[in-house]
């Protein structure tokens, strides 16, 4: 009995190890390439780490080619504004849908859930036209407002708030707390994990998005990081592989750092999203 | 009583109002301030440098007007200009784009005619006379001039003399005809053990949709036809001459295999030539300095590479393609006069013309330019200048973007997919006819 | 509450409904201020969705019935865009390519995700490490993933050679070859997302009580039988969720195709979202592009309903 378990344990580790290695290889390759000069990429043997590591030079080249900090800051602003806004408004709406009865409640909830099914590609053109009419092309407003509230955020929070026991709320009310106090001082603290999950999900979504910034921004100073990197890949004048990989490293460094420390929360956010469906 | 207090509600309303103000505070500056010129151009580093470091500051000092300059990758810039200008949206005041956009912009009433007085000339005739004869012909629509050339844009050929020597060819006697190119290409092309091409004898470097017109697309006028018929209403290549041009393209990739794709990670003329992945390459005047800056060992002065006129067909029409960059001003701009004033500032002074020529290799076709010592002193300028005389403009149509996309697809089918011209050309002809008739 | 704490629950967790909750549409018996407060709480979201979701959604249908190049107002043309689309070889090519990508991605990836999840569904030393590595690509921005894989796919000297050189395949023009380009994109898709769906499956697996398996083992069921009779049925809701979400995401995939291949070569990777983008923002055929988007929506809806039908029905 134990023998069999031992074997299967080794086999499992082997499989998982191989899978992990396969996943990690491209990332290692990225780091390795960032250490080379652009000639070394083609001339040297693949795995050779260059005697003189060019990482510093490549990173300097990135900053010469693109306004990296500007792009980074833009992405940061957009992702943060959207995340905070979504948390706030989804909390309000989720609370209202979970704990209050009012005419049209089911209709509204079904409607919001239904919008989860609308693919972005269908609304991108009309949204672009709306944003253009509002004069929000090439502005932070244009980048953030159309995504400020998400239907899955409301859905997740409504489900979460439903499980808050009514007696806690009732007793708070008896003590004289008004609705917003109940929400922010009682319900929200009880649901911090799910709020963190939603925040992470939203932030990652906004950080990563390309199509909308592509369509809505024009000037260099409003570009997000995703867009800036996409343009950099296509640049026929300047970018070469080590520089591109250095840029990639810079771009993922903050995310990877966060991930290394908060891995549990990242994973839980995806898992809990899946389970609430 | 548990009500949402009035205070809270008012706070919420204030927040909402703040959000609306948020939007307007962050609108792009060009729309609200007066006397600022928003200028968009492509991301060629030398051009960007000249504008940012010389032209814009100098203009601000002289005229007190600020120029807000943004640069883009070409393939992304032109769609953006289109969507920004069309239908009443805000957009740049001044753009530098490929001249092939002229027809489309004029049709959509998105640009205004050149203002010679703002540029510093007495009138239009004086302005035209200041340029080489016929230099501005391609920029006129219905007798009105709509664009000012930023360069001349002739296409010539660069070739690696060191590879020629290596292959036993005479580096001072490069092939002058496409037929001779095949011979040379066969000797210059290098393959690896598995038979894949690692150095192509010939490189066309077509990357952006529009580049197809002026790189390999030059084969068509050299056979006496073009993508569009002379009246612009139908395709012009579904005939024996057009087929012959496409046949050469096909053979280069598939029969003789002197041209190849996937040599490098992306198609980059500078890298493909400098890193030696291509032995002969069609290109514009901008390539040599950009390439030498990145690959100093590949030097014209040291004879590592040379420049020659674009090869011609033995019994064809002597021609090359012109794809100049031009300046145009938006019809919706509130600073049209100032924008043309800036264009005049950038180009009218011989001093500035030299800056463009020497630092960005943009030879503007001013009269007598080719005789100026500082111009002819540029070592490889001679060939590019001579080719101006045989230049043919790129096809003029409103449906430029769609035409380019379909042409690019035909190119992909022939080069990447190995499909024969007999299959591809009729399809392309059909697509072109259809999009012209819509 | 870690994932481990979910063990012992029977089936995936079910959200608790308020026992008093039988609210009908516009039903009575609700106090005025509760209704007012509730409405106030949801009002911002409702206004937002009306403005930025519902209105654009309906507009898309309207635009699809017009011809509009952004010069002047839209011109109503009825169903002409749809008729043209059905005759447009570019459209059918994009539809084929999208189907190729969607199913080419999901069919290998989802079983792999499930397999990995099953491997992880036990007390294992280093489990957090494996999970961390396998999930990592999902947190990276899609554009960065493209950049990384561009270097992997370099014909000369790319990482892929590690796997193909032993077979004598070198100098593969991954992104420039009509036959290799789509497989290249699919591989990138699998790499990025396999860990993501693995995590979701794992969460579902952990919700299955071990008592089921113990009982089955006592009855002498083999591993495969346990999988078929216990795991699969209890995992159905999760599988449905994963199927719907992964298909929706793959169908709308834009970034990878746009940044790695631009739809080429020869439109071999021109998926439908790219076609919409090109028609709208390069050619300014807003009506035509909207029609393509509407067709995409209808197809997606149909596929989703089919999946609900097949996967939801209890055996």
C-alpha cells in the first residue's frame, strides 16, 4: 500500500515538475535575452550567459526609446481609478441588491447579470462614439469611465453580502446606525477577502487591457503601458530583442513582486470568482 | 432612524458632479487653448529629433506659438488621423503623412489647401516656382495644392559590397536589371544545413500595408501598369504585364529563392541590412544613416555597402516609386494659418532645408537643391537625387487603406503561402474592383 | 479561509438566500424608505449600465443597419451589411480562423488544466510552489506575454529550438508561415491560461467530499471509474462555467493576434475581433464592422446556450 503511494507521489512530482519547468522556461528565456546585446542574440550559443551582462545598457535603451515612466504611471492611474471606483459602486449596488427590497429589484439584478454576457467587441464601436461625443478621447476620463463599474463585481459582492446574517444588520440598525454606516462599518469589514479578490481581478484586467487604450488614445502622453509596449514591438527603427525583453522585465517586475508576496490572494480571487457562479 | 442622511446624499451628488468635472479637466490640451499647434508625425527618430530640438523651439521663439508634437508608428498613425479628423472630432492641426493619403483626406474634406502667404511666399505661383518643376504635381487636386513635401522619397537600392566580394561578384558593378539581380541573388543567398535561407540575396522589406506600393510594388510601373487603372476606377494589373510583375515576385520567393521571409524576428530594414540578413535591399534615403548609427561597421565610407539605382526590367519602363512624406493641415483646425506658418518656418530657409537633408535625409525638392554643395557632399545622395526624375507616385485613391490591406494579403499569399500568381492576381483584381466600386 | 477548508462540504458551495426574500416584481408590502434606500444604492450602477452598456449594445444593432464612414451622419441601409458579409470571403476566413483558434485552444488546454488540478488535489509538498509557477503567466499582461513569445519564436536562435532541434526542425518561421502562425498563437494561449483554469478546477475539486471517493474505493472502483462516476458529475457546474468563460474569452481574443502576427500572414490569424477593429478603425466602415460584431454576439450566445443545455442537464 505504501509502496504504491510512494510511486504515485514521485510520478506526480515529476509531472508537476515538468509542467512547471515548461511554464517557467519562456520567462527564464526573457531574462537571459535581456542580458545580451542584440548581436549576441543571434551569434552566441543559446544558453550562454554573456561575460558582460548588458542588462543595464538594455534598460537604459528602453528609457531612451519610450517614456516608460509616463506609460507606467498612466496604467497605474487608470487601473487604480477603475479598481477603486468599481469597489465603491459595486459595494453600494451589491448591498442594495442583497439586503433591500424595492420594486424592480429582480429585473435590475437580472439585467446586470445579463450584461456579463455582452462581449466587449459588440460595444466597443458605440462606446468609442459616445466617448468621442463627450470629448473624452485621449483623456483619463475616456480611459476609465466606461469601465468604472463591472457587472461581475456587483454579482460577486451581492452574493457575498447575501451571506451576511440579517440579525447583525438588524441589531446595528436598532442601535441607530444608518444604512451607509451599516454598510461600511459592518458589512464591508466582514467581507474583506472577497473585496480584495475583486480588487485584484479588476486591477489585473485594467492593467492588461489593450484594445480600448489603442482606440481611445492618440498622444504619447496618454498611452498606457500595454499600448506603449505593443507599439514598441512593431517599431522598425529602434527596438531589438534585448531591449524589448528589458522592457518586458520592467513591465512585469511590480506585478511579479506583488504576486510573489500575495500569491494566495491572486489565486483565491480567481477561485472564488469561479465558485460563485 | 436609519435613512441615508441628506448630508451623505449631497456628498454623493457632489462626488458625481466632481466626476463630470474630472472629465473636462483632463481633456487634451490642444482643444481648449488657442495658438497651440498639435502636430502628429511618424516615429522616425531623426525627424522627431529635428522637430523637438530645433524646429519647435525655434518657431516658439520667433512666432510665440507652441507646437505640441506627438509621434507614432506609421501603421497606427494613419488610422488614428482618419478617425480623429472624420466626423467633426478633435484631432491634430498638422500632420506629416505619406502622400498616398492625399486623395482620401481631400475627398473627406479633412484638409485645407496650402496657404502660401502664411508660409512666407507672395502667392501660390511664387511658391510653386520655388520648387523643382513638376515636384508638386502629385500634390494637387483640382488645381489646388493641398500638401507640402517633407522629402522626395525616391526608392533606390542598397547592397552589401562585402557580400558581393565574398560571392565573387564585382562590388563596383552591381546588377542594373532585375534579370541580373537573379543571377547575383543566387550567388549571394546563403542557406543553412536544413536548406532554409539565412541570408537573402534580395530584400523587399514590405512591412506596413502602404509599403507594398513602394517596395515590391514598384515592379508594376516598371512593367508599364499599376495597381489602379489610369482613371482610378478599376484594377490596372490583371493583364499580361501585371501578371509578369507578380510572376517575378513569385519566382523571387519560390523558384529562385533569392528572397525569403522570417530572416529576423521582425521585418526591420535597418536590422535586416545591418545585420547582414539581406544582401540587396530596396530602400529610401533615410536608411543609410539610421543603419550606420546602429551598425557602425557597415559603413558607406569604408565601402562596406553601396547605393545604386533601383534595378529595372530589360524591356520595361524605367521607373521608381516616389513615396514622399508630406505636410497637411486639418480643415477643422483653428490654427490653420499658424500651422502653414510653421511649415514655412521649417522649410523656406535654406539653412533649415539643409538640416532636413543632412540630419534626416529628407531631400525636399526645392529648385536647385541638387546643386547645393552641402547636399551633394552627402556621399550617397547622388543616386537618390537622380532617381527623382524617374519617379512614379503611389496609386491615388480614397480607399487607400483597404487597397493596401488587400495588396498586402496578395503579397502574403505569394511570399508566405507560395501561391501562384495565376491564382492570386485574379482574386486581388476582383477585390480591388469591388472596393473601388462600393 | 484557505482552499483546504472547503473540504468536507458536499458539492460546490451554494449561496444562501434570505429566507424572507420572495419579492415579486413590483410586489407590495415593502416599506417606503427601504425601497428608496435600496434604489438609491443601485442607482449609480443602473445609470452607468444604461449609459455604457445597454445604450451601446442597442446602438451596435442600429449601426449595423447603417453605412457610416464617420463623414456625415449614418445612412440607413437595412440588412445590406449582413448580405454583404455573407458574401465576403474575408468574413468567412475570419470565422474559420476564429473557430480554429477557439477550439484549437480549448480542446488541448482544458483537459490539461483539469489534469493538473487533479494532480494538485492532494496534500503535496511544494504544492504552493507548483501552483504559483503554473498560475504565474495568468497575471502577466497579454502584451508582455506577446513580447516574450516573440523572442521564443525567433526563427534563428529562439527558445523553441530546444524542443524542435532534436527532431531536425530548425529555422521555423513561426509567425511568418501560414501553417505555423496559428499553432504559434494557440501555444501562447495555452501557456498563459492553463494555470488559470487549473485553479478554478482545483477549487471545484476541493469542494468534493473525500467520503465519496472512500465509499467508491471500498466498493472496488478503479481510479478511472471514480473519475467518471464521481469527479466528472460533481464537477459539472464548474466545467460549465469554465467552458463558457474560456470560450467567450478565446472567441474575443484580440491582443495576441494583434501584437504577434497582426492577423497575418495572408490573414491566417485574422480572427474576427481583428476584422472588426480593422473595418472600424482603419477603413472607418462603422456599420459594416458593427454587423460583424452583432454576428459574433449571436454566435456566442448560441454557443453559450448550447453549452448550458448539454452540460447542465443532470444525467
